[in-house]
């Protein structure tokens, strides 16, 4: 599923000469969530990372099995998100006023949808970001 999400963005990845690294274990990790939901989580986070990272940047997607949870980290070296914006990030239709982001099209729904899917499955999503440096989104979902 992670590789599918990356493949869908291949044209953009190539155009921006991004370095996209996927780090996932060989065994499949089963989580307590519908696969449609997981696909939407991964594709929204990966497409944001690619969209909000300037040319030549790096995006890393990693999957890890913890004892009772699976952890997904999507790390980018992109434009970053201010502290103020981080508070509203998951609200419907929220879009940053960061000049580096306003020109990029979007509806501001992606993260609101991701958060609702994660919470519906008793998971957690967090964001860590430094403006101008990059962003990490981490998702924890219970293992099946
Ligand atoms: P879409 O509905 O098409 O996903 P969107 O990307 O604008 O539109 P969200 O995915 O909900 O909407 O993201 C909300 C806002 O958060 C974005 O407009 C952008 O400003 C900011 N953002 C999200 N991901 C990142 C990221 N990885 N780096 C920097 N800013 C981000
Ligand atoms: Mg988005």
C-alpha cells in the first residue's frame, strides 16, 4: 500500500527530483482498520509530503511494528508548518497562509479525513514540524 501511494505520485517525484525512501518490513503488518482507510491515510500523508517539499528534497515513509501497535512515519524536508498552523491543521478546510503553500492547490480536507479515519480505529496522529526545515506525521494504529 505504501509503494502504491508512492507510485501514484511518481510524475511529481520525478519532476521535483525528490528522493523518496520507503522503509517497511517484509512481513505484512496487520492493523485493526479497513484497508480502504489505511490507503487513504497513507496516500494523503505521502501526497502532502511530496506536495509541500521543494525540488531536490527528501521524503521518507517508514512502517514499524511495535508490541501492540503499528507506527507509520512520513517525514519530509519541506516547507514546514508554523506552531500556530499546527493547532488548526486537522480542521476541515484549513489551509496554511504560508506563502510557500498558498500557490499549491488543495481543499484543506486531506488531514481532517485522515484524522477522522485514525480516530475511528482508536489510533493517534501527531505532527512535529519546524518552519522551513520539514515535517513529520506519525500515526499509531492498533495491531490486529
Ligand atoms: P487536500 O484536501 O487536497 O489534501 P490540502 O493539502 O491543502 O488539500 P490538507 O492535506 O488537509 O489539505 O493539509 C492542510 C494544510 O496543512 C495544507 O494546506 C498545508 O498548508 C499544510 N500541510 C499539510 N501537510 C504538510 C506538509 N507535509 N508540509 C507542510 N505543510 C503541510
Ligand atoms: Mg493534502
